[in-house]
């Protein structure tokens, strides 16, 4: 009886060992097959999707409606006296006869290019409409560009208002900015 138990234990251990070894081989192949098929199934990224990936939503005033979206991206960090481009994307979620937008810089900013978009007739739903603004901060601080997006459809006319916030830093050659030391204390002045 003891030899039967011993044979049974040995057979069970051998079965577990073989299962573990054969499982290791399958795990390698099974792990690489889904990864390879996932890579093959991935479609190439659309240029519009890539552009939108770096953009953030402009702040909508009022209750969000979802019918028109405005996204933006700053090409560089805003600095006093330096022009900065703001890339925009207007995205519609319904069929429209036309859409266009106008922009206004708040106090402390100068809008030098892109104050209005051209009127887009029958924009494709979900396809971003690209536009670029150029602004120049006049002083350091937090500023806003206001946007009014107007759209007409067969049933209605819509206006959506948005704000685009910017934080402008003092220029590196600004005496007020260079007069402070790295610790934030005023630099010693010569007599």
C-alpha cells in the first residue's frame, strides 16, 4: 500500500512539474501573440487626432451644451513683449449651415493676428476647424482671450462663448525680473 502511495505521489509531482514546464512555453507564445496582434490591429494615428491630443478645452461660459467645442494649445510660454501663437480647434457636434468665430484679447494682451475666422459653410461634424491667434502680453500676469463662436443651422442660430486663459511671465531682460536673486530676495544695489 505504501509503494502505491509513493508511486501516486511521484506521478502527481511529475504531472505538476510537466504542467508547469509546458505552461511556461505556452505563456511565452501566448504573451507575445496578443501583443503582436494588438500592434497589427492598431490603425495609424490621424493627424487631426494627434493635434487634438495636445490641446485643452477652452473654458465655456454658461452651461456646457456639447454642440460646439473649442480647444487650444499655446506654442510657447507667454512672455511679456513676445508674440505667442495659440492654436485653436473648433469642433461641431451637429450639422450646421455655417460656423465662424471672433476673438478679443482682455486687458494686458494685444491681439495681433487672427481676430476672426473665415466663415465655414457646412462644416463636417466632429472634424476640427483649425485657426491660429497671435497675442502679445503687455505685462506679467493672468489674462484671458474671449471667443464667441457663432453657428447657424436650419433650426436655430447659436452663440457659444469661451475664455482662453494665459499666464504671462516677465521677460528675462526685464529689470524688475533680473533685480531679484534666485532666493526671491532683492539683489543688492550698488551705491
